[in-house]
C-alpha cells in the first residue's frame, strides 16, 4: 500500500504570482513535511491551470470558456483596457454606466461559481489542513471542514469589512466574519492592529499576528543593507507594491514637484486604467522627468531592487480602517534594504517608524508636509543618520521569528505527531 503523506491546501483568490505571504506559508508547510498545494485563480496574465513553484503545486480555477471570459471582460473593473485607449479613446468606456449596473449581479454570480469550483477541489483533494487567505476564501475552507474533516486556519491579510474599495454591504461582511471566526479552528492576522480590532470586534482571543517579513537566506542577510549599484548617494524615493488607489502614489507625485532634483520610483503591478490615471497626473504636474514607473519584480528580488534608492515611501491613505491599522510588507523591505522610511502617521506604521528612529511620519494627505519630510530625508547628513538607525533595526527583523508563530498555530491545529 502506497504511503500517504499529510496534505495541506492554501486557498487564495488571486493568481499567486506576486503573493509573498502565501508563498512563505506554503514553504513553511512544505518544510513541515506536508504535500502542499495552492488553490489560486486565473487572471489576465496567468491562465495556466496547473503550475509548479519550487515543488509546490499550484492549481487555478475561474473562467474557462470563451463565453465566461467574455462576460468577465465586460463587467470586471480589471478588464485589460490599454492605457492608451483609456487616455485617447473615451468612447471605449461608453458602456461604463451599463457595466456599473451589471457588475454587482455578476460579482455575486462569479463568487458563487468560484465557491462551487473551490468546493469541488477540496472534496477531491480532501486535505488535512486548509489555510484560508482572507475572507473571500473561508466558505471553501469551511466546506472542507464540514465535508472532509479538514482543520481550517483563517488568515486575515486585512480587515475585510473595512478594506479599500469594498463593494459589499459592510453589515453582511461583519455578520459572515463573526460566523467564520467561531467556526474555523484558528485565526491569525497580518498586523497587530488587525488582531486587536478582531479581538475587540468579535470577542475572540487575541489572534497571533504573523507579520509580512521577507524570508532572506543567511547569505542575503550578510550582504544587507545592499549598496547602491553606482556606489553613490542620490535623491530617489521609492514605492514598492501594487499600484492602487489610496496607496499614496498621487500624493507622492504631487509632492515630488516641490523637491527639485529628486525622483520618485514606483515599482509594482498595475491595472492599465489606473496606470493611465497616474500618467495623466504626471503630465499635469509637469514631473515627467521626476517620476519613473517600472514593472514588478519577483518577491525574492524586492530588497535587492531597492538598493538604488534613498528613501522608502509608505504613505498609505486613511481611506479605510484596514489601511489605518495595516503593517505592510514594504516597511520591512525598506528597512532590510537600509532605506529611511517616510510613513503615514498611523497607529501601527507610525509606531514602527518612530520606535526605531528609522524615518519620519506625516499626515499622508498633506502634500506640503510630505515634500518637507522628503527634503529632510534626502539631505545627505540626515539620510546617513537615519540609515544608521535602519541598519540596527534591520538586524532585528527575521522571518524565522514570524514563522515560529505560524508553525505553532499549524501544530496546534493537528493532533500530536501529525505536524511534527
């Protein structure tokens, strides 16, 4: 009889192409001896149903027929309208009012289809452990629990009922999440602020916060902070992450116009329509020679990519409670790269920056304050002072500390010996 290894399934409703948190969790499960699979979804850039990532099988579900893709392309806010078309051919957007009416209905339909496909996958795989990444995967995880006896972990990457651009009724999300946290087997979050809010909101024990610390090798850590490729100091402020509204990109572009000789470098993926909005703003502000937008890099290359910059930008806007309480990956990435940080004066971000003396915090909506802080951080003397503090802080940042919390949760979920 063939030996059967314990199996684990990580569920995430993205294409699993730039999600470093899910990748780290998958590697952790793999190191514990689990046969690990990631259940992701198709996207415009990734339509392969089955791929392999460092021995981790990735299965994708979603639209499969031409009709399904046609419907999705006409109702999705992520439909691939080119940046050029969005700028120069507004008639292509003439159906937008109709799409806005149809989208809520189609969103519910696509969600139900997604859940149906996900439930079929968990019934087929029957994993011992299911790691649900964010609210929008938990119904599938609970189906695995009820149908297959799986143990389920809910990993809250953000406060889903209070997230940026939330289209669903908040009361419904709160009601479902209250149900989730009482029926899954464990809960973790990505920020101490989220953990405290979920404890207060739902009356549950304080969930462990497993923060998004990059997983660097010993050799990589020994070479940190990396030196600039040209061996000089400069005046480059960098943003790394998804190009999305309320991430402070518009404010950074407006502020850099007030800092002569400085540059903003924006690194990350974007939807074409939003990229077109940024391009239009850059043109309107007359800062085409001060703003550089470059494609995303693999998670393993992010810290090294930041080496040619001088300041890290974390100007999250107070658009929602999830943003106000966030502890974003980029804070750790900037620190490990040796960059002083300009951050939003929020409870978690602000505390991280101020306690370590690694930069400045500002009102992220105040363009003049952002510009003044940039001038100070880019001053060679002040930049060197902040870099010294950043180097000390970087020595304390270690994924192994966060991973140990995650491993403890995994081991508590399964009977003794099954996750040893």
